[in-house]
C-alpha cells in the first residue's frame, strides 16, 4: 500500500507491506516498523501517561492488531488506523530515533583506553565548587569518568563533610556494610586487607557483591610521620583488550567462566560468582571483576578447566602488574580521586605512619543517572 509523500521533503516514501510499515528518507535511510512495536509505542492519552513518561497499559492489554491505513500530516505526524478501530499518532522525530544501527551506535561503549601515567594529562581536574555548583563543571567530571574511568576533584576541605558533599554530587553515597562514608586506616575495623599498611595489588572492589559499587572516591585527609602509601590505578579495559589480542583463548575463558568471590567477617558473609570480564550485547567490555584476595576456594570439572582458570587469571594479572600500565599518584589532603570500579583497578603501596583515607561508593545506577540528566549518554 503506497501512501502520499506530500508531507515532508526529507521523507522520500513510505509503504505498508503486510504487518510492516517502512519509512524511507531522502538521505537513503529506511526504517521498518512492525505493527506490534508501533501499537506498543502509541502516544495517545489512553496508551501513554505523558506526565510520568510511562505506558498506561500492561503488555497483555495491548491487542494483536494490524494496519488498516496510515497517513502523515503536514506537521510531520504519522497517523495509523488499526483493525480494532483505535488510532495512533507518532511524531516523525520520535520514530527516526529507532533506526537500529543508529540506536545501537549510541549505546555502544566508547571508552578511551589508556596506559600508565599518560592519563594524568587527559582526565578532568575540577574544583569541588565548580563540580558541585555548576553544570559545566559536572559535565567535565562525568565525561572524564565515561572516557577514562577517572576524574580528579581539587580544592576540597580535608573533612568528612566536604568529602561527602562530593559523593552526593556524584550521584549519592551508597550504603553497604562498610557504612556510607567510610575511613580506611590501620584500625582493622573490618576483615579486609585495606585496613592495614601493607601493599595492595591492583583489584576492583566488591567482587563478592551481586553488583559491585559503580564509583569509588578516595580523599587522603591525613598522612603523618611516615612515608609511602602511593595509590596505583590502571585501565582494566586496556588490560582486557591486550589479553584478547595476545591470549584470545584466555579472554574467551574469562568472559564465560564464573569466578567465585567471598567476604567473611562477624555478621557478614557475601558471595557471588561471575565472569571476570563481562561483555555487553555488542561484545564490548562492560565490566572487570578482579580481586585476587577475595577469590573463594573452588572445585573444577576437570584438569583442563582448573589449569585454564589459573593460566587465564595469571595472564590477565600480568597486565595489571606491569608498571608501564600503571599510574602512580600520591593522594593528599584537598584532592579527591574518583574512579569507575567497573573499569579501573586500584592498589596501594605499603606505608608507615598514620594514614587516613576517607571515601565512599556510588552505585552505578546513580552515577549513570547523573550522566544521563547532563545529556552525556542516551
């Protein structure tokens, strides 16, 4: 069924073929819409609550209907009449968003991989006042987190209160069994190696959680009468990409095999199994879950699986521990480092003296919510 094309110069033609409506634009772009999709996305008042941006009907209430006819008015509204007598209207600028290739490309991750100290000149450095009180400052920080997984916030008062204000601006302080805001020193408050003064090798936090924290932020408010304690960061996506290039069989194993992790202390027993390298629907790297300290004892199906477990983890860890891939930075009072716990591994050199590190977690849902409201991601 061919329809009129008088309504819009950018739309070359459109047609209905059975249960599919096809739009063709002058640019050469064509989009097919199935009748079930169009009826589900009806934007009339009985089908969609414009005040809440939510559908008004349950999926099972949407009838299985077919096209009767379609027209497009001069004001670029697509009107569809359905076999049950219902009529739906759609703005063409709404429909054009759902070209599949364009839709996918907007959602594909585009991290800028980095290696070693080179990232220091790339990441955003924004004052706390600019970050908290201006849209431009917030955009700089969140874009840096999206691009590099790291951002630096400066001129922060060395107090828990000022540190918490930054956490709230990042999306909100996430509460876990560690608390909301937490301080890390050598007081052994939790059964975690972080509460010591020994070297910590590169890792991500919360591998024993169903969903680990999305962001972490560190603010060293005091380090007196001692030396050491430099923080170490590295791009886990870079390491995983190198593993895929140089040891593809190990990369494949770590995307499928579920490594079990656990955390045990009085009153708490967390455990989770998941692949070390997680991919999204486009086969882009979505998350790294690596913590050598938190691994649970595991049984294996056979000798091959056991040896693949150790071989692949060791080959990946070699990239983490390669000094050329690491960024060493001394955290000082007034200076906060924020990083993506789904991507960036962190560690710490051993130290002497009194060292107090204040920080918090921010859930991934909350910080990505902030990035979306700033218009940085779809």
